[in-house]
């Protein structure tokens, strides 16, 4: 099983990005940065002293477990509309499980949209029925749910 992850954080300028960044950042691609570039940063309020980052990655189960633990993320049981595109899957609408940071020790926020990708003989199996998705979703909530 692999996990396509879109991870997004907003945090005060006075705090370190390392408090929010994923572990092993070499595995991740930074796609949005609040200090400029192509992002909707104005929406996030740079003038109010906040910074924004978004990373994407495709992770193994072990890498994902380390990421979720490091970033203190918990899976939410609330269903969502999914994710528009996912790392490794290209531009498409895919089901996703929302995760949120649950720590009270920092002021910022962190969330992730995670699409578990089952594999058959080492190749992604993207033919997922609703019943199969519910089993996968249930397993993820069982491991990382709050």
C-alpha cells in the first residue's frame, strides 16, 4: 500500500517551519510557499504575520506512519469531497481521507488529504469500488483515527 499525500500548514511567522514540516523532506515536493511564487498567499494573510507551506509526496506505509506520528496527525471520520489530483496519480478527482494536527503545543494549523493506493503485485490498483474504498478507509481510521 502506498499513500498519496497533500500536506498543508499555516503558522505564525515567529515559529520555525521545522515544527510543521514533514520528516525526511527529500521525499517531499514543496508546491506552495508563503514568501512568494505561485500561491494564493494573500488569502492566508501574510500581512498578519502568518506563513503558508504545502508539500506533496507518495509514501510507503512505513514512511506514512512516520509522517503521521511526526506531524501529530489524526484521521477524521468526516467524509469529504476528495482530492483534486494526488501525487503520482496526475490530474484527477480521487477519494481522500482528511487528517488534522491535534497538538496544542504550537499555534499553527496542519492538515493533510491522504489517498491510500492499494497495490497488486507492486503496481497501483486504481479500480476501487465504493465497498472497497470503505474497507480501506475503515482500516486507515482504525490505525490513525482519533
